[in-house]
């Protein structure tokens, strides 16, 4: 049971990182990306390769993962950021589809469909450590950084771009630079989440980095409340505990848990958008259709 | 004669077959209000968009203090000291009034602003002063989307005040304001011109134009038909005919 809870807590921390960083671009910059799992994946592969090829130092793996994911987000986001609003959703969708294929094909880096296996246990300064404390520390750091950025001038810049891009630009804000920075920051964070994920499971393959995963993270953000600090974490806790919670209910046959889970998710999303459109933590007055 | 801060020469722009702006030359002197008047669709807003880099000109040039600005991006033009308002305001709707104005003082696009806490306090003071001058201080914590019509117009002005630009391009900032608000608006303009700000004011209400402007440029079908002292332009019967919609050349 404790092993079970530790596993759940580790996953919550990792997905909390994913949701918090995605929220940074969706909730603050208004950049609606459905490709967050791509950068999660890049970080996971990069972190796994560091552990496999060099040595399993967790901090090094996280650093390399952040650089790879954040860096590649620049190359990929720069052309995509030139398009606006709903076109960016389509561009990120294309990126997600392309990346899933590349992840399955680039065997040298990703191990192909089979993935990367036997990733060694992580160490810090040569001492073996559990992933849970690392993941909690990374989550705390990322929540701290996003809170600082969100409440300061940079968050205001992103919000002004979200609300009226041309007016922000007319006030001297370099919109493309600010958006790129926000995306790079968020994707570097997702990369760290990926490295921790790889070290936690000691196995990764493309199935964790598909469209479904991007949608799940997006659902965490929306359910918890976009643009809030704690909402994404709450969304991550809810959506990750739900399947295990359902598995404990005696009257649902084990074979049907998956189907019941999908129905519960769908129902919860629909009800939430009707009754609390800004998410569980979100400001109630926000998101309602105004007359 | 005061210094010309912004000058455009023969700006032109067509949309498909429509020549929206057909060679507009404007000069905005420091400390003066130049009104840009003309019927709907005359090309006033498009002229602003060409100057600020929101639209690319087909031909023509513009300079700020002699420095060419054609081809610059809107944020680069803004950093040369141009602040503009939009006909449809474009407020930062989901943040507070104070944050709208603070955002106007923060131009660095990096994770933090230069100058540390001292510069931050100065920006906060500037924002507070802009809210005071526009009568919005009591609403500082309200969200922009919750403001009434006139308050929104003043918030748009507060952003411009806080931006500390010396060239203001204002697109119908006073439309729909009641008399008391218009008086307050006039004070804002006079305080700015007293500091040497060059203002270009698009305005349909000719009483407001007569009261606030030092010069008028009359625009029709993308051309400056006349330019001069307000009284001369406003008394010209041919211009009045165009402005009020009965064009002699269109009469049967
Ligand atoms: N982006 C655009 N694409 C196509 N046509 C445009 C565009 N912007 C303006 N126009 C057209 O150019 C002409 C001039 O428009 P503009 O907005 O400059 O007029 P205006 O003088 O500001 O009018 P108003 O007093 O109604 O605001 C109009 O016929 C308008 O429809
Ligand atoms: Mg106009």
C-alpha cells in the first residue's frame, strides 16, 4: 500500500509539473498547445539516455532534459507562434502527430516502439535516491517559479498579449519574444517532468507521449482552473487518483474499469464546464458567457 | 515653429482595388494637437496603422525626429516614443485597471524588467499618477471588463499616459463621452501638449475638434484635401458638403 501511494504521489508530482507548465502557456499567454506531451517525451528520452550512456545522476538528467526540451521548443515554436489563436492549436496538433511518429522511428535516440529499458536507478552526487523526493522538489521549484513569473511583470506581459495582442505590441512589448520565452520555459519544465518520469519507471516508450497524454494534461489544467496557481496541481491529483479510486470500488468488474473511467471523465468535464467553466479553483465570474 | 516629432510623406496603401490611403503627408509638431477628420472610411485609422507598422505601406515614408520608421514592427515604433489608442480600445480585459496601466510601463519582454526594485517603484508611481489623472484611481482594482463605457475610454488614455510617449495617435478617444468627461479629456490633452507631446487626434465631433485642435487635416478617400487652422477648415462649405455626405460630384 505504501509503495502504491508512493508511486501515485510520484506520478502526481510529475503530472503536476506538466499541468503547471502547460497552464503557464495556456492560462497566461493564451497559447493553446496540444503538444505538451512531445516535450515531456523529449525530456524523458534525453534523461533516460543520460542515465544509460553516461551515469544516472538525476540532476544532470533533469538539466539535459530541460535543455533538450526547452531548446527544441524554440525551433519548433518559432514558426508556429507566427500563426494566431486557433491556427496554433492546429499547428501544435500537427507537431504532436509528427513527434509520435518520429519517437517510434528514431530508434537510436528513443529505442523505437520498444522504448528504452533498464534505465538505472537515479543518484544524486553518487548516492542512490528515490524519485519521489526529487519529483516533489522539482514540483515545488516549478510552482515557485511559475508563481513568481505569473505575479510579476512577465505574467502581466503574457496576460496583456492574451487579452489584446496588438495593444500589447503598441505599448512596446515584443510579443514574439515574450511568447517564445514562455513556451521555452514551459517546455523546459515539461522536459524535467519527462526525465523524472523515465527515472521513476526505469522504462519509457512512445505510448506515454501521444496525443492522449497531451489531452490528459490539458484536461488537468482545465478541470483545475486555467490561469490559477493551484488549479493544475488539483487537476493532476484528481485525474490520477480517479482510475485507482475506481479500481477499489468492489462493484465495478476489473475488466470494465477502463470504460467506466472514460465515462466518469467525460461526465465530469461536461458538468464542470456547465457549472464551473473557469475550473475548480478558477474565478467563478470568469469564463461565463457574458450577456 | 515647434519641432516636428513625426512626419509622414505620401503614405499609400490599397486593399485589393480599394485605395484606402492615397498619399498622406502629415507633420505632427511638438506641443500641438493635429486633428485628423473626415467621413467614415476616409482612411484615418489606416493612416495610423501605416505609421505604427500594423500595416505595411505600398509606398511613402515616415520618420520620427528624422529617423525613418518604415518597415519597423509596431513594438519598435512604440519604443521610439509613439503611443496609440484603438478605435475599439483593446483593453487587457481580464486583468485589473491598475495592471492595464502597469503593463504600459513595462516594455522589456524578458522574464524581468531592468532597474530592480527602484525602477519598479517608479513604474508603480507612474501608473498611479496616470490613474489619478484619468479619474480611475478608485477603480484601480476593478477588472477592465467590468468598467462602464466612459471609464474604458479613460483607461485606454491612462495606458497612453503611463507609457510616457511623446507622440500620441488617438483614434476617436472622445467619441460618446458626455460633456463632463469631454472636459476632463480636454484637460488631459492640454496637460500633455504643455509637456511638448505631439498629438494626432481622430475625431468625428466637430465641436470637440474645434475646441481641442490646433490644426486640422481633412482626409477624404485616402487624400488630405485640406490642412490648416481649425476655423478655416471648419468654415469651408465644400469640405462640409463632403463631411456631411452630399458630395457635389455624386449629385445627379
Ligand atoms: N485590413 C483591411 N482590409 C481591407 N480593407 C480595409 C482594411 N482596413 C481598412 N479597410 C478599408 O479601407 C478604408 C479606410 O478604412 P479606415 O478604417 O482607415 O477608415 P476611417 O477613416 O478610420 O473610418 P471610420 O471613421 O469609420 O473609422 C475603408 O473602406 C475600409 O473598409
Ligand atoms: Mg477609423
